[in-house]
C-alpha cells in the first residue's frame, strides 16, 4: 500500500467516525527535520560534546565567500 492509498483510507475512516482528517503526507516534514536537529543539538549538549549546527555552518559559509570574493 502506498502512502497516498493509506492517507485516503485514513481520511475515509476519519470521516466515517466523525474525527478530524489527518494531515496530508509531507505536510510537516520540514518541521520534523528541524525538531530532529534541535534534539540532536540538545543530546550533544547533555553529553558535553560541542553542538554542531547553524552557527558553525554560517561561519564556514562566510569564510568561503570571503575567500571567493575577497574583502
């Protein structure tokens, strides 16, 4: 059964029971990815490892752009 077929079946069942319809597949994917990254940073902090994430990447991007275009 594909994701679309499962979604249609869940929607049909929800309507039969008067429940709200489930969100469409892929609706909350980006939010889930952000939450996963936040959780990984949190776990890294608990284990006393350096948290890697957006701050570190921004510095690398700025350094690469400075090398590319010069100041």
